[in-house]
C-alpha cells in the first residue's frame, strides 16, 4: 500500500509539475529508463522533510529508492524510512563516506529490476532499456521536473553516460550554485558562476563538462560499474570531480541538463552540520582531496610541475593565513599537502587507472579551468575578503550610538534628484570636495619645491640616495650609539613610496591633505554632521601649515600630525562603551600600539605625553577593566616596538625634545612670547599667531553651553595637556613644536563637536559664530596658497660642496672631507663627510666625544695657531680634504695654507678647500660604524607580528560554489 503524502508537499508550484511522457523532440525511438535512486543521510533531520515533499511531487519517480543512514543520532533514520516507496533503510557507520554509502546501499538492495513487457509508457516490451543510478543528498530537493528533464537529455544524447542538474540555493532560491563543475590543475574548483549570480536562463544550454555535482548526479549503470563508483579515498569533497575526470578519460561523456533543477543546502561545506566519514577540518579535507584528485588523474609528464605549483601555492596561502591571524589555516595547508604527497595513495590510484586512458588528455584539456581564471578568482576572493574583514575589523560588537536616530536622519543631506550628479555628490560628501581642494592646494603651495632635488632646511637633513643606504643608516651607528628608530620606519614607508626622497616629499609636501584625511577617519566615529566633520578635518590639515611644520621642514611633526588622528580613532574604538558585556577591541589596541611607536620614534616628547595620558586614563578613567588593560598594553607595545631606542631615551632624556629629520629642535617653541604660547604657534611659523585667536574664542564659547559633549571636554583636555607639555619642554630646553600642535588639534576637536551639537541651528548668534570659523579657515587656506610652503625649507643638491668634492666620495675613491665651521663665539665645529653624507639620522647617531677626540685635538691645535704637524695628523686620520664654507675665517685659512702636507684646492666663491697629502701615510679613520643587524631584524619581526594582530582575521573557506551561505569551517 502506498504511503500517505506528508503535509506541506505543495512546497512546489503546480505549474512546475511535468507532463506524463518523456518525448524526444527529434523524433528518436523511445527508450525505457529504469532509475535506481540512492539517498545518503547523516544528521539530516533539518532537511529530509523537504526532500520527502520533493520526492512526493516528483513525476516520474525512481523505480527503486534506496536510503542509507550513516550513523545519525537524530531522527534521520525515521525520516528516511518515511520517504515514498523507499526500501528498508540501510544503516552504516558514521565513518562511511558518501561513495561507500552508495555502494553499501546497492549491495543491500541492488539496482531496480527491469519492468515487465508492458512498460510505463504503454510499450510492448521491445524498447531498449537503459538503467540509471540517481544520487541524492539528504540536504537537496529536486524540482518536480528534475528527473524527467534528466532522462529527456539522456534520450536525446545517448552517448553521454553521466548527467547533472542545475543546482540552486536551498530551499527555493534563484541564486545559482552549479551548472556543471570543473577544476584547474592547481586544484581549484571552478563552477563558472559569479558570486550571487541569479538564474536568468543564461546557463540553460546543455553541454559537455568535466564533472557534475554528486547531488542529483544521474549515472548510467554500465559507467558506474566500469569506473567502480566513487573513489573510497574521497569520502566527501572532490569525489564528483574525480568521478567525472575518470569518466572523461575512459571515453564516457559528462553532460549537464540545465532544465533539471535541484535545490541544494550544502550543509557539510557550509558548516551547518558536522562532517561525516572524517574527523578532519573541512578546509583541510577539501585541500587534501583536491591535491589527490589532480595527482591521481593528471598526465605523468605534468606531475613535477604540478608538485612545484602545489608547494608554491601552499607557501602563499600559508603566509596569507599567518598574516590573517589564522595559523590553523596554515597548518591545514601543509598537513593537506604533505599528508597527500607522503601517504602515497595517489600513486596506487594512478596504477589502477592506467586502463582508463582511452581518450588523450589533449582531447579533454578544454574541459579544465584555465590557470588565469583561477588567478582571477583568487584575486577577487582576496580583495573581497580584505574589504569585508576590514569593515568588520573594529565592529566586533555593536557600538553605542552617539546620537539618536532622529538626529541622524535630520543631519542627512537631502538633494533634489534633478541636480547634476557632481553637485549631489558634493552636497552629500562635503569632505570629498574639501579634500580635493586641499590636495590641489598642496601642489600649488609646493610649486617652488617640486622637482628641484632634495628637500632641505636648517631642521631637515637631505634624504638618503636609495633604500639600501637608508637601511644601512637604520642599522649602523658608532659603538655605544643607538640608531634612531624612525629611520627603520621611514625605510618601510620608502619601500612603497618611491624611495627615501619620494617618501620625504610625500610626508612633508602632502602633510596637509594626509592629515586632513586621517582627521576625517577619526571624526567620523563621533561627529554626525557632514559639514562639521568636513570643516574639522580641513582645519586640522591646515593646522600643520600654521604650526610651521612644513615650511621649517620638521618631518617629525608632519608624521605626528598624520598619526595622531589614527591613534585617536584606535583609542576611541578601545574605550567606547558597548551594549553587551564584551568591551574593547584587541585589534584596535594593537593598532594604537603601532601609532604610539611611530610617535615615540618621530616625536619622543609628544609620544611620552600621549603615553602618560593613556595610562592615567586607563587607571583612573576606565579602571582596570578590559579596556584599561588594552590601553596600557598599547603603551607597552609602542615602547617595545622602538627598542633599543626606548633605552637610549631613558639614558639620554635630552633626546626627548628632538624631532626626526635633522638637528635638535630646541629653538622650535614659543620662546618667551606669551601670545605664541597661548595660541600654540611656534616662533618662526609662517602664519601670524593671531590667526588662532578666533578658533580659541569659539572653543571657549562652546564651554558656556549647557549641552556640552564629552568629546568637547576631551578636546579641551588635549589642548591643556599640550600647553602643560609645552611649558615643561620649554623650561627643559627641548623643542615643543609637536606639543603646540596638540594644543591646536584639541581646539579643533572642541569646535567641531560643538558645531555638530548645534546642528543646523537657525539662531543668528550660532550662524555668526560658525561664519567666523569658516571665514578664518578660508583666510588661512588663502594665506597658505599665496605664501606657499617654502621658506626655511628649500630644494637643492644634497651637499653644498664643489662638484669634484661630491664626486670624490663615490667609489672607488671614497674620500673623506672634513668640513670645519668657526662659530661667532670662536669655537670650531666640524663634520666628517663621506659616502654622500651627512643625511637623515646622522645627528641622532653622531659619534661620541671619545671617538671624535683625535679630530677635536687637531682642530684645537689649529685654533691656537698650529704646530706644523697637523697635515700629517690629518693624513693619519684618513682625511683627504679640508673644506671651509664661507665666510672663511682668515686666520684659520692662513694657518692651513702654511701647513706642510696641505695644498690649496678649488672651491666655491667665498669658500676654501685644501687637499691633504696622504701619499706617504696610510691613514685610518677613528670613526667606525657598528652594525645593529640583530636589533633591526628583531624589530622587523616585532612590527610584522604587530601588524598581523591589528589586521582582521582570515577565514578558511571550502572550495564550493558561492551562495548566500558563507562557506566557512566553523572550527
């Protein structure tokens, strides 16, 4: 007696039901098809009811339905037994793979018997009979016409022994999963379906393919028996590709029938249920089976190249997983490759399949995916993963909304649709327009500095010639001297920014737009109003110019201006309140540590001040909760990343007042001027101090409002901290330019948040105050464009020496030049120029007084009139030339003229030079560099680790077709 149809079988629409007969449109003789269907179930209680409904709706139904349960612990066995016309359920172990489960079911019940003479189509029993095996998963649901359309294509193309349907996304979605499948020789599964592609009939042409999915695969019985079914070494994943590849090698065609539709959930690949038949990770199992399939079936002449390709791909993917903080993925990569290669199962498989080679590889080569397609898919997936994970990087938990939804809606810019596109974009994105203006303005302001050589100033030494020279400077210093940490960071930036000179130009001349962009990234976290956010970012960028950092060539302040907002955004992510119990973000904490390391290296005083503020805020503001611990961790990480420079700063506190790039900047500060101190404008800055007065007044007025925001108070706290730091640094004799910049940044934050809070107020007073702010900003920008960024900063050759002296420093001569300057007070200062020096970092890594004592003694003797032995002494010190820049002291010049062993040489106007005779003396320089390679290598490793931990986590994906379900291994 036939079982009763389950409730809900009307899942399919009535229009999807097939006709009663399978007719060949070409008029070929009818063929009697006998179909045996095998359903394999494992923990499939969530999907089997839908499969039962689909089988009830199916017409024609299979002649025999076999169900196999692989050790399920839920109601899978009962649901399998309830399917229409099913044979007694066959139970096997949970370790049984899909192919072996099918074989066990056929062993238990066999293929369906051939019907009697009167067939289902009213024939007389003389029609040809073709037996088929139809494979079904427990998480798939065939459409009512699926089997009919498969058999129709089999009737029309009798030479094809394997047919597959079109797979759509479960439960009844138009999104495509597969219409045939292939693989590259690198092992990448390729369906030819784009991510999220909908079924619009674009793939509805029947065609030959390499393989079809085992979910709905229709196999002729003779093909199944000739190939001995699925390979038992492939319990799941890639078993369908291996079977199709073997069928193609044996001369059996594999085709796809797009009119036959099956909906597939792919529960094992998506991680919705545990894997059956294996204890390995889904990703590891998929990769191992991919390698096995290629190695077992590829032509022998390609095996060496394929193994090298596997090794190269494994190395790249392992690096990607390590960068993405998923070391288990890298372990799975190597376990899959080495386990497959060393297990040797593929070698035995190759021996067993030698008799299959009925078709040459060149005849089926077109069925495989090209390597360029695999590369394109890899790039698309990589970029998609990066963009997705970056969006999720600092959004582990929902953030508390700073403002209400109503206010967000109120601040949204509404633009009439009839406006031009560029105008609509400008109104909706005011910062985009402001940033373009700043970028163009930076080019205009730097009109006299672009393309003229090296950027130089009294506070900026020339950049190094190339990356190799910069790395040498970052790793080498005299014994007892620590190379500055910022050189290594500048080297890393220079590797992607056109060398040291290009990196310096970008950081200095592009500081205004870069700082504005970084400020916008921070302000978007807590400022809603687009116009206020655009003004705050633009004003912050212009503050770099008004501080004099660009025109004076203060590289450290320019870098600090770019890094400070990024640090603020990271700290905000760590310290923000959450709706749930999980607080803070370790990714942001690692990134904050990196930003602090940059500040410690380029502007030690500012880095120290920020570190103290963060520690105090963590202890007293956040308490010793997770957020507080993360901020303290950021400070410790920043100190560790600049080792041993941190130790050097502790031993020599006077270096805290220095900035990266050139000589100590003790003179950069407010001096004794009260107005420069209160307005945060260093003496010598291009903009007058009173430019900052309107900004300060508006920031003061914002404090009088009753609805003050906490971010306004934080802005004022930053300004007061910068003021206190400036006072301390000025009293200690250190440079305070970066600290004064922190004051300006604090005022800008306070005004921006106040602007955001008043929103689109119609009060005349509010509009007048905002008008003053805008007018001041426009005037400052105009002053910047008119004046430009040159001044103390200029562009020219790296050395102010005659050309022959510059060329003498090149190999093979490598001559040394002693440059002597006599100060107005009478003391002589010198620098030993060699190897194109002095360049960035030379003063921070200057020799100790003990190392320069031999040269100092010679100069002291020359200042006293000389003893006649100085020429021989200079030659013994391996000095080739003595050069006196103008104005030349006549007494010192006459003394050098009278010394034996020194000969007057040509020089520039107003200068003087002497050639030292070294023909009789083999001199030896007292200045030797010691290479700190180990420190730099350890530092590089530390930076890589820090960068890895601040990046998003990479997820392992199983190589299955795309769909709305994420193909992820949940473990």
